[in-house]
């Protein structure tokens, strides 16, 4: 509680293949195993912020997507107000010319409408979000993932199909319904994939694209306090 974790992008450049001088990063920040309800704050190191990015009720894994500007020394900082493990996955970088375009939401998947059949546990759902024949593919698409009524505690992960499933999660849920946003780069065929751990209904809405200068990537784990 009260700790501030500083993540230096220079330390992961070689492992992650990050090039150039990114101005901001897209990360998924997750609280795991918290002793009580609390929050995570993900900010530019040195910034004076009073906001929270992740709000959790207890020990269940609770993620959220954050886009945060890097400091002058290429760092971001994560703060928590109660004891908890913290997981940070990097899944994209923005240069100074990057833009995000919001579109009218387009629902591409809703398993409740296919005769009520949910996705199976351990399954991968392929989604065509763009077609190479229609012109240049978007560098990244903004999606909203929703899980509904899982058979057991579950998570889902969205990623470029061709890159293979990463170890990170995009959304976690014990019971009921939960949503989370993500930015993911389509593969060369214009596809993204969603892995679902347990039997659950899945809804995927495309909300926009991340412009031409977003460098989408297979998620790279920057921090996991459970393993340090």
C-alpha cells in the first residue's frame, strides 16, 4: 500500500523490439490478490494525479486498459493504495503523430444471438475486422469485450491471430457480466482472436481504430509482482 512502481521502457526495448522514441504506451494494468477494495493509478512519472485507472473489490483479478504518456526519461509509474499484486502488460506504443478515430460501435460477435450457444472453455474465436483487399489495414482497432454468465471464474484475451496467444488477459470475471476495452493490431489477414478460458457468452464490439502511427504488438509483460 502506498508503493509507487516505476517502469522504465529502456529496460524492455531489447526484449520487446521497441524502436524509436514512443510518446505514449498502451498497457493493461491488473490487480491480483488484493486484501480489500482499492485502486491502481497508472500515470506519467512525476505527474500530479488524483484519478484511478483500476478499481477492485478484493482478490479477484481486475484489469483495465490505460493509455499513458511517457515521462522525459521514458518511464510510467503505478501506484496502489492497498496491498496487492500488480501485473502490467504492454501491448502497443504511440508516436507523436498517433491518433485514435472513434466510429459508431459495430457489433461483430454476440454469442447470445447464435441460438444461445456460448463459446466453449479453452476455445479461440476468430474475428475478421478488416479485409486486406479493401486497402491498408488499420494499425490497431479499439474493441470492447464483454463476458456474460461464465460457468466458472474466467478470463478472455484478445490478440492478433497470427502472433499466437500471449500470457496476459484482457478481461477477468467471476460471475455475472463484465466489460473492458482493448486496442489490438489485426494480423496480416485482418483478423483478431479472442481466447476464452471457460464456457461463457462473448460480445465483441469494434469502437474505432488507432490511426496510422500506432504500433500494435503481441502483449509483452512488463511487470508481475507475483514473480519478483
